[in-house]
C-alpha cells in the first residue's frame, strides 16, 4: 500500500515498488490524501482534480492495483486526528503487509503532513483497544520513498530491482497530464533516469531506492 500526499507522489515515487509487489502475486493500493488539484497553472482546481482522479484510476488499473482517495484540500492536508483515523481505517480495510510513504525530510508541507499522519495511523491501526469498524491490523514493514521533494536526510538502505515492471510503470504514469513536465517539473525524465541511476548502483537495469525507519533495521541475533 502506497500512501501519498498527492497522486503524482503515489505513482511516480512509490509506484514501482507497488507494481513489483503486484507482479510478484501480491495486491496493490494507492491511497492519495489529496487529489493534487491545485497543481496546474492552466486548469482550474475543480476540473484538474477530476483529471487527477481519472489519471490515478487509469494508472492503478494499468498496474493491476486500486486507487483510493481522501480528497483533503491540496496544500492544506491537515495533521488531524480525523485524518489519522481515516488512514487507519484504510489500513484496517486493506490489511497491507507493507506500506510505502513519504520521508519526513520534505520541503512540501503536505508531504511532511502525510508522514506524520501515516506514523500515527499505523499505531492506531494496530492497537486492539482502538475500536473501529474493522479489526486491528499490524503492518509488517514501512518504507520511505525516494522523492525529489523529500530529499532532506533521505538515506536509502534498500535497492529494489524493478526492471520487470519498469515499462508498465511508465505506461501507467503517462496517464497523468503532469508526467511529461506540463506543470514545470519533468517527472518522466527525473524518475525514469533515477531508476537507471539506482540500477547502476545495485547491479541491475532499473531499481528504486527505499529507506527503512531506523528501528526496522535493528536485528536481534545470537551470533555475529
Ligand atoms: Zn506531492
């Protein structure tokens, strides 16, 4: 399950990891906390939000995954208990083994908000004493995605070979009007060549880098 502030983050920065899980027989869900409706200088937010939702649904379908939305206002995603419980409910509904989300070291306030919301939503989702419609669910692993806006202190410790799904992912991302630089940032060039760069560092054609929370790296062993 990818949980992102905006659909672009979900598919461009987290989509390859999800696509690989689906390819390997798993399931994938892309949850966007906002539609990213204020991302276009030319198209009014109401209309652009519709295009973003359609693009996310189309991209999810291409990858054999699902798209979900919470539709908080773009730029104003609240770090509220309501938002944390809303994400908690999605986690309890889909019961993912793995979540990929934003790293906290971001200059984008929505991305930082998403990091905080997910952190507490994971806690709420796993706590049996918190009574919601769905039973509690503990997520096995959490990873932070390699995102051009979240680079402050991002230290990847996993390089994932996603060569098998690279082309399908590009096809999925092409559903977004912003993919080819329409909003000022060349996402296709950046994330496409980043996958090549990460592949060079890990001995395969294409890879994505992920960062684990420090506590997830702790190993309890009986011998070195
Ligand atoms: Zn974003």
